[in-house]
C-alpha cells in the first residue's frame, strides 16, 4: 500500500512516499524549484502542490500516481471554512477593505486559502507541469483516496511515529496551523491522543516571528539568526515579556504584549547596523521562550507521566531551547523530528494515515535524514564533463579530502542521498577544519552571512563526550552542548561566544563516507571534528543535483568539490 504525504500550506512544501510503513522517499519542493522555502512573491502561491518533489518520490518507487492508494494532506481546511457566513459562496476581492474579517480569522484571505486547499485533489489530478505529467496520468475515474490531516496532528505524528520510543509525550510548537499554535499529545503504539491545544492568536511561534521582523530579519526563515544574536545580549526586557505571557494550569497560555516598539524601541531597518538593544531584545525573547516551554513541558509530564518527549513544529528547530528542555526539563529523553518545520508534516501525515489503514505503527524509525535524491557516478561524471571542469577520480576520497581540509581548504561535500529537512548532515555540506581561528569568518564570508552567526561542528559519536559536555547521540544537529573548556583553543571556529556549539554526532552505520572523512581528519590532526554548514549560497536552497553543486562551487569561493568519487580543485 502506498501513501503519499503532502505539505502545501504556508511554506516549505514537501512530499513523502510511504510503502507499507516504510518511508521510501521525502524531499522539499525548494530543492527542485530552487525557490527557498517555496515562497513565491505573489499571494497564495505557497499552497501550490510540490509537483517536482511528488514526481521524484513516485519515480524513486518506479510508480505513477495511479499506483498510490491514499494521499495525506497535512492541513484540514474545514475549521476555516466553518467560519464562512455562507460556505458555498466567496465574495471577491477578499481584502480587508472589501470583506469583513471574522474574529476567527487572522486575515480576510483565510477563506480563499481554505477553498484553494479544498481544490487540491483536483489540482493533483490535472495541474502537473507538462514535463512531469506522465507520472501523474490516471485512468478514467481513478484517483487515490484523499485524507486531510490537521496540521498539528501531522506535526505530532512526524515527531512520535518515527521516534525510538514506544510511548512518549508529544509537544508541537509553531506559528499556527488551522487554528492550533501548540498541541499536547500522548503517543502509544500507533495512536496519538490529543490532550489539549492552544489556538491563535496566542502563539510562541508567531511571537518569535514578530520579534524577528522587528529586528530587521525575515520572519518564517530568519528566526535562527535571532537565536544566534541572543548570545551577545542581556535579558533586560525579560520581565516585561514574562508579564505578557501567562501560562495557565492546564497547559494553556495567553500572550498579551504591548506593541514591540514600546518594549524595544523603533524597529531595525533590514541591513542596518546592530545595536546593543537589538542583542538585548533577542536575549530577552530567547530566555523567556525557554522558560515558557519548560513550564509547558512540566505540565505535560505531570499529565502524561511519560518518561520521554517528542517535539516538532518550527519552534522545535530552536536548538538552544531544545538543549534547555533536555538539561532542565522533566523528561529523561528528548527526540526532535529533524524536519521539524512544515516540510516534516508531509512525512507525519503519510505515516499517520498509513498506520491507521494498516492498524499498527510502522516498524520504521528515523535514524537518518538521508531520504532525498541520489545520483550515480555516471550521472555525476556526465555533469562534470558538461561543465568542462578539471576533475579526477579517487579511490581514497576520505584521505585526500582530509589532507586538503588539514591545509585549510574549504570543501563542498556532495555524497549519497540528500537530507530531508533544513540541516545539512553530511550529504550536502560545506566542510572545513575547526582549528584555524579565522575559519568561522571565512565560512561566513563564503555564505555571505552575518558575522555574529556561529558555524556548527560534526564529531565522531564515540569521541563527542571528550570534546563536548552533555554530549550524547545527536545525529540531526538539533541540540547545543558546551564545548569543554580545555578543548576550546583547539577548535575555536566552532565555539560560539557563549562557549556552546550545535553538535552533530556521526556513526559509521548512519553515514560511512562522512564518518570515514572525520576519522581520516582525526588521524592527521588529532581532532575528530569538522566544521559543517549547508552546501548553498546566500538566498539559495541546499543543493540537490550535481548541476546545483557545480554551479554553487564555481560561483562561490569554495576551494574543492568532492562529488561522489570525484575531486575538483580550483587553481
């Protein structure tokens, strides 16, 4: 039985294909369209179906849409449609100036958004681009069954069903779904019991977005910049934020804050110089977010009695908060979905519908995020020949690349299946030595990133406790750890201003080529750590194909491209 999961609401549209409980493939549309987060600069384009990602998933299984039994869409338009005075009529134009805004809507566009989603089954059958259409052909009258899965339920399923736990509390936090912004569940076997939820306008995710915008960054994509900025500030506005976020006794919370200008002063223009108050605003927000989520976790643990916690939703990509929950929270273990943002709801919706139809939870567990496209040596070589690059093939890839890294060269690393989710985890990465003190600056220059942003380390899992405090297995780079004080001078490039690092641990059975490279680098330098950041240039998605890798390599100051078994070096 095939189940196709789709996310095509808000941002980060994605597809996931599940066969009898096993994830065959999963990928974000942005990797094919080359439009970051799938956001086009026109209203309501964000719900367009991820046809390229769907087509690739189907091609991986060598099937067409007619072979799919069910489609699981990670948004249920029904709650929004219920807010319409007349559900079968939409008056256009739907603008704030032309239509009244029901108190249950955030904007007057929401009913049109919901109506567009209702049309998704017909769009899937007949809206595929011409060059992909063959994979979407259906016999007359044939179509997969369609299931709309509530957005936060899809998040919760993505967190629990592929986790290593047989039972766990589940917390989801994002900007918003249909109405929910936060949800609490108990996962047992293949079942998820909803225990409660918080609804708009009260949203920790939307609050973080508002402050992100106030600080001159892009909401729904730049929140991680605010998280990094927080390490440089003082929490002088923490009390004011605490007084406006009231956590109830049933896991509920309400947010009632004055305009941000009254709290933090005038908004920063994008690209303007950063001032002390900007650092302090970020620090205050980050601290109060951590405290609030800890309160929610304590309530959830009391209610469920669970030992373990699963998390998803865009807020769960905040690795500093995750580390605080891990270290100071009431749960023994914490597992976060690596595609915790909206892309991961495609996986969650597919696994949930599959489990319900089969009557049992899948045995599949998410031990790797390498669920995307892979390219053979012949395809890579053809791309190199087409680009007329000077390349050579090597049988000693790990040793040769380790030597180049030891010389201070910066390497684009393109190996195996592309990662699903926002983190580069050793399949589509830019790698460098952590030893030179200027390496963080060089990496930020290559990526055209702000100088306050840290770069993350990858480390051999068995060596991690020797270099990082509280370091356990962390293959998805979703938690920070303190760099051991006695090691900081040896790895200055990955040590943030607060002494922490966002760590990825690597086991050989999860990623042999990546592990062998780290081991080879350790043999040369005594350091089992490399700098790892995503293989992309500013404003671009992570590379997907060999052509993407070659273009990014040649248009940035990268020194070396290690692509499959081939090496390309710039003069």
